[in-house]
C-alpha cells in the first residue's frame, strides 16, 4: 500500500492567491469561509450567508460534499483498523509513544498509570519484574516492550489513567488500552469474586504490532466493592471456553497472556478529590 | 458494569472522523503521521465524548485537540530528516502545495515558538479560521489570539531574516 490517500477536493484558491504563513489569512479578503465553517456546514450547520456562498463557490461546495459524503459512507472501518500500515516499520506510532510516555511520567509521580501486567510475567530478557502488587491481585510495570493493559477512567469531565490502586466510582466509564506485542486476540472477562461466574465482556481480534484501544467501554455501577477484569491475550484464536479456562487458571505461555485487574470501588456518593 | 454500545461509537466515528482526517492531512506532511494523529484525536474524542453535547462543540474540540497533537508532532520532529520533497509534492493541487510550504515553515520554527503561538498559527494560517473562530476553538480571548498571531509573525520575520543572513554568509 502506498502512503498516498484521497484527500478530497482541495479547498483553496487560485495559484496566484498563495497562502501566506504570516499576516492576515488571504481568504478573509476573498470571502471564503474557513475549513471549520465548511466542516460544520457538512454536518448541517450553516448560515444563510454560507449557504449562499456554497451555491456560488464550486471548491467550497466540493469540500462540504466530500466531507458529508464520506461521513455517510455505508462501511466505515473499526477505529483500530483505520491506521495505514506504517511507512517506517521500526517507528512506533505517536499513539504508542504517547501511551508509553504517559506511563513513564505517571510512574515518576506516582499518580498515573499504568501498565498492568499479569502475574508471574517476565520481560523479554527473562528477568523477573520488580512488580509491586496492587489491590492484592495485580502487578504493575511500565517497562517498554512488554505486553500491558492500561485503564482509562472517565469521571465527570476528567479522564485519567488508573494508577493501579485509585478506587473507581459508580458512574465512571472505563476503557482498556492494550499493548499486545504479537498477540492477536483479546478476551475480557468480569467476575464479582474468586468463585463467581466469569462473564465475557469483550472478544475481538487485535493487531499484533500496535497498541489497541478497545472499542467497547464499561460504566461502573454501584454494586459491590470492586470490579475485577481479566484480560486474556492470545497469539491464536481461542474459543470462549478456552479463554475462560485461561482466565481462571491465570496460566501463561508463549501464546497466552493473562492480566487480572482488580479495581477497588468507592461507594456511591462517597466523594473524593481526583488525582 | 454496563457496556456502552459499539453502535454509538461507530456513529460518532462516521460523523466526525473524516473531518479529523482531512484536518490532519492539512497540518502534517507525512501521511502516516497525519493518520496517526487523526486516530489519536478520535480516540481522545471517544474518551471525552460524554462532555460534548453538540456538533459545534465537538468540531471545536476536534480542531483544538488535533491541532495540539500536531504541534507536539512538529516539536517532536524538529531534528527529523526532511521528507522527499518531490514525493511530498506529488499529486498536490496548487492550494495544497501552498499549505505544504506553510507546514514546512511551521515545522522549522516549531523549536523557537511556544506551543500556543503555533496552535493559533495553524488554526489561522493552515485551517484559515477567523480570529473569532480561533478564539472559540482554543478558548482564548480574541485579544489573546491577535497578540499571539502578532508575536508569531514577528518571530517568523526575525527567523526569516536570520536565515537570509546565514545564506548570504555561506560561501
């Protein structure tokens, strides 16, 4: 695949009316609306003046039609499938860099996150992790090059990365981000207790070579004093039963990796200052 | 826990992703990087969507977030080898080529300008927003936007002068 993509019609001026990097934007004197105004027009928000302009300006109308038409496309790829193949195979994507940078910074100040790794996991060199148990059942690590699960928590108007011990609260929305490192499938289970039934929350194929923000999220309810999520990554397709068995045993090998996340929960109405 | 419908995510994606992708393609000359930033922007939209109730607010949020991610990209790539200019220019229309030139200048000056200046410069000079629109998107006052653009123009003029002097001194 080449790196050339369709960008839609170019919304700009004649060659003689070059964009200037300094000074007043040239289009203001030409009466063209901004890209923001055109994008909003494509979403259905337009003033009478803008409608009039669009009826007279082919280029602006083409931009609006292109955006609107693309938005109405019958088949849009999944979020995690839209990224073009890397043009430079060894280069990490910004999303990954941001993720790892966030994790590193967070570890430094002891408020952000996390990568949560499974019990007994070892890094690529075979050395034991200096993982500090949290919530009694999960271990934490922020080293690069390892499989990991991060937890985004959306609370009110703020989003933060779970630090491995911060209680979540009823009404929070949580979402998982994976660093699969060659694993190709994920199962996410929930359980109310060690002996309770496992509930399959999510199952999906994942790209083995990039981080993956799951396209499913969960809202925390007021039941119980914790949420337990078990993430099973596998290098081959697993049946739900096989994945559940792996989740229960916690056993890991070259082709299966398990992380058990125990998120303590605050009672409803127990307000707390955000980290 | 209650699952949020994938259909809801898909709907949001269908509605806005093309806008984000087009904007990132305007701001970044590396198509793969533009795609990455677009995806990251959308991921953040997903995380924050509960805060955003209407399309006006969503588009402002998308412009602000993707612009800030692009600024990060400019500053991160300061020392990067320039892409093949011919490959970059291939297939671009005259207007897009002009924007590409502007992006190259922004990248080169990224290390000398504060992020807020770069942010308003992108919105004004690449996305061609009015100053009031820049103020809406960034949450700054129109006065602040004007001041930042003025500073940016002065900085660019000084930088251009220095570049010219260096070229003249080079045998």
